[in-house]
């Protein structure tokens, strides 16, 4: 069962192994367009897979593809964390 836990955070603060659902974006211009092109739109599930040893960038599973995003860019996307029951 999938349930929202009520916590909304920026994508850059999603812990490794956690899953969230995109709620919005404050990004503009080319980066907003790029993220929309890869499917990072409202309602999309995103899982943080891992972070670089320095913490930047992080790898996210988005619609079946693993995408690395810099924290600066991921910080402009808001997600609601979900409990995947596992």
C-alpha cells in the first residue's frame, strides 16, 4: 500500500532510498524545460538511489531512468514523501 506521510521537502532533501511524488517546481528557463522533458512533472514518483561521496550530485530513479541531478537543480523541485510499505 502506498500512503503519503504528509512531509513535503525539496527533492535535494529526499533521503537515499526514499520515494516522493513531485508536487511542483520553482525552476525556470532551460532547466525547467529539461526536467519536464525527462518526465519530472507533477504527480511523478521519484526515488533517491544514491549520492556522490561529496553529496553532490545525487542519482534519482525517474520513470524507469536513472538521472543524476545537482543539488542546486533538485532543490527547485518539491516532493511529498510517501511510504511504500516496505
